[in-house]
C-alpha cells in the first residue's frame, strides 16, 4: 500500500513552492508603499508623524513575514539576500516594539529597502516560475 503521508507532504511542498512568487510580490508591494510614504521623509518628519511611522513599521513587518514564509529552497537558492536578518527585523519590531527607534527604521528604509527592492523585482521578473514550482531542486 502506498504511503499517503509522503504524497501529502510532496503535494504540500509543491503548493508552498507555488506561493514563493506571491510572497515576493507581497514584499514588492510593501516596499512600494514604504517608498511612496516614507522615501522622502527626513528623520525629524518620521519622528513627528506617528501615524505614518507606524504604517511604515507595519510594512517592514510585512516584508519580514513574507520573507520568513518563503520556502527554504528558495532562500537557499538566493543566499545573496539576508533573509534571516529580514525576518529578524520583523520579529524585533513585533516583539521588542518598545525598543525600536526611529533611527533604525530610517536606516532600513533608506539603506536596506532599495537593495532589497532591486533583488526582489529581479527574482519576480527573471525566474521561470512554472519551472520553479515543478522542479525547485534544479535551482539549488
């Protein structure tokens, strides 16, 4: 009798590979919102506009959560991106919210986000997603 658990696991993994592109799109959308609403803010303006500040923090959290949810295979295939640090930032924002300072948020927006945007857009536009979803191990 076939082991149905194995088939179910294989199906689940395939389903997760199909979500990698969607998660990258979520990251790209959050980056776009960050750049639209925070790209030109000075540190003083960021400190002053509390509502905007928390919207910015939320989008950084979204980026971290989507990065965390990418398959291990995708992250292994693209080690040039600091996936662990991105997810770690999300965890810090969520669990250590009382220790977050505007300086760190400002630096993430202006130093890290532009690089991540370029990488993510590159992945979205250049990966053969049908092939990735069916044979991700060929990318490793």
